[in-house]
């Protein structure tokens, strides 16, 4: 049975290379997999796998990516069942890496399996549980695969084009590089001695156990492995990784790959200190020697974090000076000093190597407080054992976090009070007078102390809440209640402590704070010196600033920010600097000057709060916003409570303002925020927009800061977004913000211009209140394209900006309310005047100062207008007018730029576009109007039904005809019909042919070409056109005959429209027409000349003309044409001339064409079937000498006359 299965497996494997296609190869391999994995009766011997695996290594060379993936999966499963098959897995890894046609997916797959199998292969060889030769082959395969992976890292990542692949299948892509790098990282950890790193807390990532399998497991007398050689191999791999990181700029890693490499090397340096001499110089070279990595902010941020962690390890101290110098260069010398201090502290040790359970606990945070409490209570010799008696912590002793967790409640109180009064000024102020009686103070203090919880219970509760937020625990059906907070004081301690505070309150040198029943906060300050008050306020401010973390945990952020703002507005801090020296306020002209960019900085206390917020914008921006609101409320309250007579005089200029401090603070913070934020970070941009949106008042400085941001390419989009939000949401500053945004719509920078135009056209133009201003600006730009200034029209009056001045009616309001309303109106009017002045200054900046001498300049003024026309087609009339009065350069720009707009408007319907062409219809604008109609008339390849297309075409033709009739008096106005001529009904078009022929030749030839080359269905066929040209009144205009002849010649030249059968049909219609056209015979002659094969058919037409007695017709040109045609189609016309033409008329023909006489005489003699009359024969045989001479003379005279007539006819025709 087993032998038969072996033969079957061998046969199937031999069929795979010769299979017709890839799918058949995969199907054959699946059959092999079914046999070797599920039908092998040999059990642990795996005989079928031993037979199949050598074939699989050969088959892996096939150019079949699904087949190679299936082989990798099969070999991985085999290695899972038998460790010795790992040799085949690593040999397969080497094969796939060496093949240039390997797919990216397969390369990633083999690298993944190799990374997982590397510890298993090392353990298998190290345990020496098999034959030494087999183990040696396994390790050689592992070493070869690792070497090939190192080659991938040394040469990658490579662009897809460099290896002849595409971006979706690059076997040396960035993903392959990262997977190979992780394999080398695992190899270095495995091939290095862990030394003493196993007993210390693991500084590596929480999902990595770097000391699980190391070279330390190799026995000294191992048969295959030798520890020194393995460590040398690990050091070599580490060296190659370092060299790849600091490769030349031409081979520099991208941001993601460089960050992964820096983190990886930092991990190796932390857990394998023996590699520090190689890794630390490489990391420092990323900043000093590698220009490409030094410019990458993300790489430098990663390097900074890794260096700080490494500097905190004792093993890094030999390089502490170099690492510290690099950190100082990166701008973080303070953390470098802290890291050096930390490195000198004793490291916490593990009893054993970290387990997976300990790593899971580490991911949740610190050790749970419950275990800490239990260990302390049951272990009296523990490091953190609770003392039996409560003793106050001495002020000079350092209190650590671990010591504070289980500090007794009495010691906590003593420690707090001791630190509270440690730096207070002495001596205590005299004549202290409490604002509250001792009994009420004791009651309030007891309520306050009862809310204090132990740090241990707070930590337990925080850990529990963090666990409840874990997504993996949300599937638990059982609810988990948060642990209760344990109070610091029991009932007895609470009463004792509150009593002590109430008795000794007179010795506490702090202001007393009380909260009334109406929730009003009152601060009772003692009548002491101003310096003492300032010191107390500064100390309180600093302490509240330092309580950020605690307030955040307790959910009291808003309260903390409110206290900071109230404290910063106190007179002791607001009017003095850090040294207590009174601050000299700048003069009013400097504080509120016309140039908001030169505002002085705010007072020191405001600067300290704003600088504190700027240190961590994402977490502290709300503090700055709260400060702005507090200052705005303070100023507004002062304005409402100040009598009108004491208000400073306000003018339209920038005089002294009561909100100068608010303006300076906002200006200072926005400048710092602009400098610190990353323009490529979406979170920073959102934060900047949120800060602007939350400002209680938008000042001139804010708008000027946004204007500066507009000039920066990286901040232009942010500035446009913020201006858009201000325009929509802030009516007070909408006008200057819109003026700034409109000015950027015609900026010389194309990127800024396009972004601004999209914002204005798509988001602001839809607002009815803003539409007139935007239209007025765009029309102004379009009119600047004209060479001559046009007078304003009625439409300009419609677009005029409405007045926004409103007056508030106080009605019968009380006097105090009316007074406050008047003050509010005065303040709003002052702000409105300031912003209106800014808007006026922006509007006065002429965007049209540049000379209109290039296509780019003309297009710059036109783009906003075209974008608005796409939303409002009625604006199209202005560009029509401008085109008629513009230079040739501007006309070309408009002609090209309007095409995309018309194609867009065509989707809404052509009627609205044609309706706008009436406004600027004149001779100078005809070319643009025709171009627009041409675009409207062009047939699109849409999926609309035929009836809908026909209806739209009919509507367009009707509108164009109305347009022409309304402006029929304009010279050459008939030109507008040319784009729709193929669709104009025949009854309408044919009477208009004389007017079309009156156009210049370059235009009527285009008109005829439109009809002749139009695709069906058409209203006027080429035959109808040619017949209509013969019906033109030739006597209406002396030049009409010449133009008609030229038009007929032009039509006949289009042979695709007039093949021989069609032209013959035209000739027949002309010959049978009543009356016969003067140009009919000329067209017949032209037809025979064009198609000589029509001679016999034309001879039949001559018979028809004979029957109609063509010689008797009033137009002499018709008879002459008959004679010329008869001579032209000879001998086909001889039978007609001899049998049907009367003898007198034949004599006239022979007189005009004497060369026909001998030919006719010969034809009559040879053709026996002819019935020639005697008179006709007499005309042919009239050859007497005198008669011949007379006839010759008569013939010469007749010939001369005929020649003159022909010449005259030809001259008229030409």
C-alpha cells in the first residue's frame, strides 16, 4: 500500500512541470498534499513526505506564484510535524529569495515562516536529538537562509522599476525589507548571549521575549554548534544592520523603514549590551553624518526617544557624553540629564525571565494595588512594609511613588501640611482676621477631608477602569463594578483633623476660599503687603499648574482652568513681572496701533500660562481658550459697567482700546502656535482651527496671522479652511475674511489660487448673503480684460453690496438696560469699523496691477469667473462682452478656457447658455459665440435615448434661430447658424442660402462643409443643398452668380457626398426642373467632367432638353451650355444631334462647334440604324465651294461670336 502511494506521489510530482497551465499545476500539487498529509500509513516515519520534499524544492523554481505558495504551506506543515523537515523549509526560503521572478507575496510568506521557525530550528539542533549529520545539514540551511536574508536587507528596498516589476508585485519592496529586517533582529537576539539581561526588568516591547532562546543554551561540547562562532555570526548580522541604516544618501531608507530600523537597533542595544559599541555610533550617525535622515523629522523623533531610553541604562554610560550631546542637539537636554540620573539608580530585577503572564500585566500598567497591599501585610520584612507607628515624613527625605502608595493617613496629612508651609514667607502677617468662624470652618474642612481617598484605592480604581475599557473585555456578559474608594480618615481621625485645622487656622498663612450657597467663589485675602500677596498668588499659580495630572484624573480640568484664569487676572500678577517689579504698560499707540503685527507681548503672567499651553498643545489648548474667554468677559463687564461719559474717545482710527490685553494675548498665542505646529499633521491643523473658532472676538491680528499663513505653501490650505469657517459662522469678520480669500483667488501662485477658487465657488458662493460680493469681484476681474472701459450696466446695480448697518431699537426698556445696550452697540460698532477698515485696505490692494501681457496673467483673472459660471450660468454674458472689447491675446485665452465650462453647462441644457448670448452679441463677439454654439451642438457619446437627443437638438436650433432673428441687423450675424446648420429644417435653411453665400469665403465654406459632412440624421441632405444653390436668385446681387458657381464647385468636389449616382440624380432633377436653372447645364458639364463614365446618361438628358426645345428658352446661357455639353459627351451625343435635333438648330451647333461636322458625317455614314432626315443630311453635306467659303466665313463669324459669348460667360462665372 505505501509503495503504491509512493509511486502515485512520484508520478503526480513528475506531471507538475509539464502541466498545460498554472491551474493544473496547483491542482496536481493539491492531490499530492492530500496523499502525503492525510493518507500516509507510515505514521511517524513520514515516508511520503521524504519522497515528496526533494521534488518540491525543484518544482519551486516554476514561474507559478500560487504553486510556490502552496509548496511553502505544504513544507511548513511538514516542518510542524517533524522538526528535521525544517531543513527543507529553510532551503526553500533560500530558493525563493534567489529567484528573480518570485512574487512579493511569496517572499513575504517564506520570510514569515522563517521568522517563526528560527527558534525551533535552533532548539532542535541545540538539543541534539537526532543524527549529527542531519543536524549539521539543518543548521547549514538555516545559516544560508539567514545570509540571503541579510543580502535582501543590504540591497533593499528597491523601487519596482529597478527590478522590472510593478508596484503590486515587487519582491524587493519596502514590506519585504521590513519582514527581512525583523528576521535579522530575531537572529541577532538568538545568536547573542543574554548575559545578565535576564534578571533585569525587560526594556523591550511587551510582545517580545528576547531571552527565551539564546546562544547560552549551547553546551560547551556540542557536536554541531559552537558558541563563539554563533556569537560571531550574531555580531556580523548586527554590524550589517548598522551599516544598512547609515548607508549613503543615495541608498537612504524611507521614513517608515528608517524608524523601524532605529527602534530595532535600540531594542538590540538594550537587551544585548555587548552590541552597544556597534549600535550607538550607528544611531548617532543618523543625526550627525546622514543628511537624508537628519532632515526627516519622524526619524529624528524616533531617534530622540530611543536615545533617551538607552541613556537610562547603566550599560550605556561609556557613551553617555556622546548620547547626551546628541540629545542636546535634538533639543532635549533636560531629559538627557534625567536619564543619566536614572541610570545610576539600582535596577529592578526579575527572579526569573519574564513570562507571558507578567508581560500581560505590564501592558495593563503598574502592579495592582491589591497585590501590593497583600504582600506588605503578609511580609513584615518587605521593602515597603508598613511601619507600626505613624511618623511624619521628614521634609529632607525623598518621598518616592512606591513609598507614598501605602503611607499612613496621618503621615499623608503631615507631609501635605509640611510641604504646604515649607516655602511660605516669614514672619506671619499680623492682625489676622478670619472671614469664617471656627465652627463653620470645621464643618467645611470635615466635608473636604471626608472626600479624600487613599492613593492605593485611587490606583486600584484607575486600573479597573482601564481594564473595563479594554476591547477584549467588552465581550464579558458579567458586569464589573468599579472598586470603592477608601477614605484617608476614619470617623475619629476626621473629627480630630478638622478640629485641629479649625483651631490652628490662624497660623496658616494662605488666603481662605469659601463657596457660598449660590455657588459663588469668594477669596478672602489678609491685609498684608503687596509683595506677600504677589508671592502667595505666584505660588498658588505654580501649584495649580503642577496639578495637571491629578486634576485630569479627577475630571476637574474646567475648574482648574477657571481658577488659573481668575488668578492670572489678579492685580498682583497682572501688573508685576517674575521679580515682582511693576510692569510698565506700553503706550496706547504701540498697544493698539494700526499695524497689528507689532503688538507688544502680554504681561508675564499671561505669557507663562500661554507658554505652558504651547508646550503641549493637544492637551493644554483649552487653557489658552479659557484665558481668552476670561479676559474677554472681564473687558466686556468693564465696558458695560463703565458710564458712557468715562469711555475713552473712539474714532475710526486705532486709538486706545480697553481690550488691548486680549488682543496682545491672542496675537502672542497664535504666533507661538504657528511656529510650533506641524503643517503636515491633520491633528495640529484641526486644533488650530478649533482655537480660532473658539475665540470670543476675532481681531485684526487674527486675520493678519491668517494672511501670513496664506503665503506659506504648507499652511495655505489651513488658512483657507479657517477663513471659510469664519465667513460662515462669524458675521462680524465675514467681510475682511472674504476679502482675503477673494484676493487669493487671483494670486500668482497657482496652487493657492486653485484651492481658494474651489473653496469660494463650491462652499461660499452657494450662500445667498455672500453671492453679490463674490460676483462683483469676479466681474471686476473679467472687465479688467477689456481694452476699453465699459459703462456700468443695470446688472452692476443688482450686484451692489447691500448696507449692513443696523440700529437696535431699545423700545421701552429700563434705563440701565438701555444704557448697557448702547454700550454694546458702541463696542460692536468700534469692532466693525476696525474690521471694515481692514477689509477696505485689502480691497484697495489692486490685484490688477500686473501688466496684461501673457496668457498666464489673463487666465489668472478669468479662473474665478469661470468657476462661478459653472454654478450660475447667467454670469456668462459678462465674458461675452469682455471678449468683444479685448485684445487678441486675451481672446485666445478666453476661447480656450471657456471650452470646459460650456461642456459642463451643456449637461444642464443648452437653452440657459444660449439665453446668455444675447447680452454681448455684436460683430466682435461672433467668433466666441459661434465657438460656444459649436460646443453645444457637438454630439456626445452619452447613453441618452434618441428621442431625448432629438428633442434637445430641436430646442437648441430653435434658440439659435431666435438669437439670430433678434440680432439680424448685426453684420454677418448669420454666422451663428453655422454650428447647427445640419439640424436646421430645409424650409428654413434654403431661403437663407443667399445670406450664407454673402459671408466671406472662409465662413461659407465652413457652413457648406458642416452640411456636407454631417452625420445622419440630418435635416438638409447634400442633394437638397446642391439643388437649393441652383435656385438662388442670381439677380439680387451682382456677385451672387459668381458665389453660387463657387459654392456648386465646392459641393461637387466632395465626392463622398456626391458620388456618380447622386450627381446624376441631381442632373436629372435640374434638367426636368421648371423653369430650368441658368446654372443647370454648367452643373451637368461639371458632373461629366468629374465622372466621365456619365457620358451616355448625360446624352439621355440632352434628349430631354431637345424635347423641351432648349433653344427656345430665354436664357442664352442654357443653349450655350447645351452645345458645350453635346460636344463634351461625344460620340454619345451624336445620335441625339442627328435624330432629334432639328436641322436649323444642328446648323447652329455645327457653327459653334465646327469640329463636330466631319465626326457627325462619319458617324451617320457608319451607323445604318440611324434615321437621319434629309434636312439634317443636307446640313452635314453642305460643302460647295462658294457656299463653303460663305459658310466658312459665316462659321468663323459665328465662332468668333460664340467664343466671345463663352468668354463673357466664363468671366461672369469666375
